[in-house]
């Protein structure tokens, strides 16, 4: 199976984070946002 090397940009990750924290979005929207965040580069902060 081919490996997907594409990653979500920081701009989209911020929007996805907003969707997950906001209660007004649907379950489907939150699932898509979670998927986008799962594909981001790991944070270097500790």
C-alpha cells in the first residue's frame, strides 16, 4: 500500500481546531476536522 506523505497546513489545522471546540458544528464536521488534525505535523512544543 502506498504511503500518504501529504500533511495538513497550519492554517487548516487552526480552523479544524476551532470546529472541534465549537459546539455548533455537526458530528460530520467534527469528524472531518479530527481527520485533518490527525494529518498535521507533530508540534515541537513541550
